[in-house]
């Protein structure tokens, strides 16, 4: 048989075998056996040396066409088999769309985040800016700029975690006040800011205390700020958080960075001021501390206390949430018990 006929027979047989194949593995084996380096086509071409020189180009072209035709037949059959496999898989995995869907469990924002964001939105509505701050703070801003020098006894109540003699984990978000007063351009208007964030103190954890908790500091610096401005602002805040029929009262207190200083009480939202266990039968619940910023604090920020005055206040989101929702243990906020957290889906 001539080399020409041999190649034509190989093509015919190869195409027939490809058409008869029923598995992908058969096609892979066929490609290796026919088109590989040790296949019959390669062997047949070794007889080219016996072919007259003028016929060699024709035989070479035929050999290439045979390879292409067999390869095309194999690929065509592969496409057919793959299509069958996909169709079979789709049939086996058909989904009954009339069946009830699997219910997806949806989480919610942590109650502390909800409380903080609610308070932020309230103050943004009053024209305040929300300032960040550093959890690792300088002693200079955390204490000294708040009228608390190194030998001041108030530091004993705010024992914290020191990283060095001058760096510490901040004990209050009030530390941001000095930075904002330094950076603010008062020719463009008053400074109105709140600073929410985490603070740290060396404390024993129990139902009402934690070594780490949240705080929101508020500060307004402008001309002619008075206690009336402070009371009006905090009265609106407490009505927003605890209910429109709430009232507040100021009690004299002491903070190194405000003068005068006050503790702020809100009328009990459980008994309406009649007296109950929650308010310890006083009709009032302490919620935050506030006052007019001490002149020394303004001076240390380069602000003339004869021209400008300021008011400041600090509140704890944990305390607000505990009072508002009747939570008895501050540790519940941090244990990540889903049964506890699920109670507060979309409460704000």
C-alpha cells in the first residue's frame, strides 16, 4: 500500500473511531495514539525517504491535513460529549423553585453602635462636627491641657494604662478638645464638635464597671456661651434619647476642666418622677457630667477667655443604653451573646 493510501486510511479510521467514542477518556487516548510522536502517522512519514522528491510536498500536505481532520473530529466529538454531560447534570440538579426558600439569618448593628450613631445624628442636626481622636494619647492632651497637672489628685480617679512616661491609653475623649481648639479657625465661626470613642481606665470589671468603655465628649466654643445654652442642648438630648416628656436638672459638681461644673440628672422614665427602684426612689437618674469650660483650658489653646467662652459635656453610651433598655450588666455588651444582641434589632 502506498504512503498516500496509508495516510488516507488512517484519516478514515481515526474519524470513525472519534465518532464512535462515548467517553472523553476514549477521545484523549485516540488523540495520543494517532497523533502522538509514536503514533501511526508519525511512523508512516518515516517512509518519506522512499518517496520521489517531486511527490514529497504533496505527501507532506496530505499528512498535515490528515492530522487536522482527525483533530477536528476529536474536538467535535468532545464538544458533543461535554454538552451531554452538562445537560445530564442540569437534569439531575434541577431545583424546584416552588419549594420554600431557606431563611437567611440577618444580623444587626450592635446596640452600642446604634446608640452612638443615634446620638451622633442628633448633634449633626444641631450643626456639630464628629471628630475622631487617638486611643493612644499624649499625657499632655489627656491631662495637662484639661487643667490636670501631673500632681493633681484627679489623676488618681483616672488611673490608666501607660505605654511610656508621656504616652497612655486615653482615659477620656475630652483629650480631643485641645487638638480641635488648636486647629480651629475662629474667624470662620464657632467650634461645635463631639468626639465619640473608646477610653481606658485601670478598673475592676463588674456589672457597672469596665476597664474599657465608650465615651462621647461634646464641646462648643463661641462668644457669650452660657449655662442656658448648655441646659437647652442637654435638655433636647435627653428628650431625644429618653422620651419627649423627660425633664433634666443640674446639680453642682466639680471637674478640673469646667467651672462651674454640674452633674446632669434626667427625670425617671420608669416612674415619671414618682420614685422607684431604678431611680432609687428619688425620681431622678444621673446621666452625664457637664459645665462651662475652665478659662485655663481656653488659655492653653490660645483662646482669649475674655472674648470667648465654651461649654463641654461628656456622656457614656453604655450608661445611656443600660438606662434606656433596662440592661443590668455592662459586661453583656462585650460577651457577644447572640441571644442578647438579637433583642436590639433596629431599636433606634
